[in-house]
């Protein structure tokens, strides 16, 4: 029998799963409390939620959010890493912490309606962030304009240099 508290949890996480850019399903067994606390803080700073949910409640929330592709992966102890802004940010944070010691065992990633294996998530972590891509794009656009400007200014600088040399020689 469903209690009101469980119904509220299912409804809250249904809304969260619907608004998520990506959902990472992880196995958190073997991680100590100080490390989990440190990871949660890092996740919070990036507008990412880390939550341990009972598989039954998670399954109901995911089904209500029309995300049924994760059902087969809801076995064992699971934690959900839910990203609301940058879908790649959780992969970067998980990879950073797993460099020290294999802490979070990534099972699968749900991104834009598709499920990816853990290996693909590691490839996602190597991608540059959206901000880095935009900065590179602006740099690529700016470089030809700067060269054009320098080319247009060169004859004027030569003329000014020549006039200055004539003035100094007299």
C-alpha cells in the first residue's frame, strides 16, 4: 500500500526526471560517508543532484516521466546523478573522483532519450564543456577579422613610418 510520503517522492522525482538534461545511474557500494559528502557538494555546485532512491520508487518515477529504458538497469544499490544544466558535467565529476579510486561505478547514462553504457560516459567526460566550445568558436571567428584589420592598417602604418623618416632626415 502506498503511503502519502512515497506518493510525494514519486511525484517529485517524476518532475525532476522530466526536467533533467541527463540521468546517470551509479552503484555507490563501498563509498564512505566523507567521500559521498564531498562528491555531493561538488555536484551541488554544478546544479547536479545526487540521490539514492529505492528501485521501486525510482522505477515508478521514471515510468511516470516516460523513461522506461532504464527499468532493466534498476537492480542492486543505485544512486541517481541528475543534471539540470550541463548533461556532460556529471561525467566529468565522476571521472575526476574515479581517478583517485574507483568509487562510483557508473552503470548507464540516460541522455536525450537514449541509454549509453559506462564506456560512452567516459568519452563524454573528455568532451569540452559548452563554454569552452563557445570560446573556441568565438576565437575562430575573431582570428580572421583581426588579420583583416591588421592587413588594412599595414599600408597606413608604412605611410606614417615613411613620413616620419622623411621628417627626421630633414
